[in-house]
C-alpha cells in the first residue's frame, strides 16, 4: 500500500468515525428526550408559519431520532455502506443550508441537535455541519474502503436490532420520564442557583437616550444626556447590547397563584408565590400540567390522594398550569379535586417535567423528586414518607448508562459470536458467500 492509499484509507476511516459518532450520539441524546425534540420541531414550525403541522411533530421526532441513531451505528459497524453513506449525505445536504439559515435569522436560541445534553450556538452548529459535510463527501467517494464488522448474513441482524433498540428506547422515554434528565429541573437541582448569574459574566449593555430638539432627534449616552436642559424633550430609551454574556439556565421561572372568588364565581389573579415556593424549607408538591385540556386523566385520583396527603402533613400543594382561567374553571367543574391552582409559563412547565400531568417535590428550592402520572406513589401507605426522596436507580446516572449500553452492545456481540462460530464450523452456506462483506 503506497502513501496515497494509506492517506485515503486514513481519511476514510476518520470520516466514518467522526460522522458515525456524531450521528449516533446526537440520535441517542435526542432519543433520551423525544418530547423535548418534539417541542424544538414545533418551534421551527412556528418560525415557518406552519402550526397546523404540530400533530406530526412527535412522529417526526421519533422517526428522525431513530434514523439518525441507526445511521451513526451503521457507519461505526461498517454495514450497509452505500445506502448508509448516501442517506447521511442527504441529511447533511438538508441540514447544512438549514443551519446556515438558522444562524443568520436566529429563529430559535439553539438548534437542538444534541438535545439538552449539549447546547451549542447556532453558528457553532453550522461550523460543525461543515465538518460533517466534508466527512460525508469523503465517504461518498471512498465508501467501498470502509471495513465492515459484520458479514452479509449477520449485518441484517445487527441492523434490525439497532433500529428496534432506537425505536423502543425513544418510545419508552415518551411514555415514561426520560431516563436521563439534562434539564435545569432535574432531581437534585437547585432552582435558585440555576436562576442566578454572576453580574460580572452577564450581558454588557449600554443605555441610549433619545432626545428631541427642534424636531430633530439625537442619541445620547448616560454620560452626556441633557437631563437638566429644558430645551431638549425626552423621546425614549433604548438598550444596546455591547457584549453578550452568559445566561442563567433558568430565566423565566415565575409562579402566580390563582384565587377563587366566590362573588365572581371564578378564579382571579393572586400573589406571585415564586419566592415562597423556592424559599420554603418544607415540602412543596407541584402538580404540573402545561395544558389541562390535554391532560391524561387516567391517574388523576393518585394526584388527589397526593394533595390529601400534603394537606394532612401541612405540606404545600399547587397545580401549575398555563391554561387560561376559563379553561381552569371548566376543568374544575368537570373534575372537582380541590386543587390550588397557579399560573406559569407553558414552556417552563414543559421543561420542568415531560409528563402531563407530572409531579415535582421541592424543598428549599431543591428538586427532591419527580414522578410521571403513572408513577405517583401512594403517600398514605406505611412507607409514605420514605417515598418522598429519590434514591437508588433514579439517582444513579452511570449505573443507568452502563445498563443501557449493555442492553445495546451485548446482543450485537452475540450476533458477532454466532458469525464467528459459523466461520469456525465451516458451514456450506458460509463457503458460498455467507461471510461476504457489505
């Protein structure tokens, strides 16, 4: 093998690894939270003025996640080289110009390409896609040089299992809470800390004062604006961003209580209870439903029991929703539960928990535990107090990751072992091309 052949081989393998790892990682972390990816797709649909396609967002999210993860794994395993490389190239041909448009127009804060696990800017996403696009071009030219890890007879098993695993893992994380929670409301997170940013690291801004004199407007800074000159008339003040700084992980957590007015026979705006919820060192249960109209009511009795338990123990219990007051009143009439309602932003509620409804337990601003609607415990049982704090599997990040990797890798190793035994046994099928590489 001459030096040119070695260079081509090196570039081919390097491109395969870079593209494969990126696709597999991106697909996996989005499969951890398909609903989060769904909300991101809905953001894009809003920017394209296509809200009517919202019902297709979840199926599209799961499909894209499984496809991206599978393509990444196929590249790493070297199977189905030609169709895999072509599909990956199509991906890049679509997303490279799309991410350029996103970087220029900035319709969303981040593209969501790595979910909440790794947030990068829109321009960083575009630069990343340039690198991946180059890798895709290299593989389009030299894909026959990719070394496959499975033969023809085994490749379909490895490929089928990869697709099934990706789909099953995605569906599980839709039905249940995500196995891994990368959001700022994860168990163990301190909400006030995530709302704080060091002033030295915040945005650097300049206030611009616009005054008018003789019909002519002029801009002034804080140092020279004519505050004591009556010949100038103040028009407005603008804030100019000088240098963008860091942003707190939580920017818009605000909760306003709703009080029932017996005279008006309806709910009215109450006090802002944000600081009360975050500073109370006792337990505060937050039943979260971003939309009461879309709530899954199958386990509503479990939330009623949790509210009763909280009342007996003197703990706080609020139902947080972004539904309008009229909807809250109509829902309460249909499902009398005696919940205390409070208003919060829809995006915040969706970020807090990927379940409608879901249940969070706070203490001193710390997230003590979270449950989806199907997992709300019976707190009135003998072990009620023990069930409040998260422990064991919920808190073991590396343990969960290891189990998931084993569930994925072990079957692939068994397929490879079966192939190896087939070669050793010298089966006729193998001699006739069973081990041909694809």
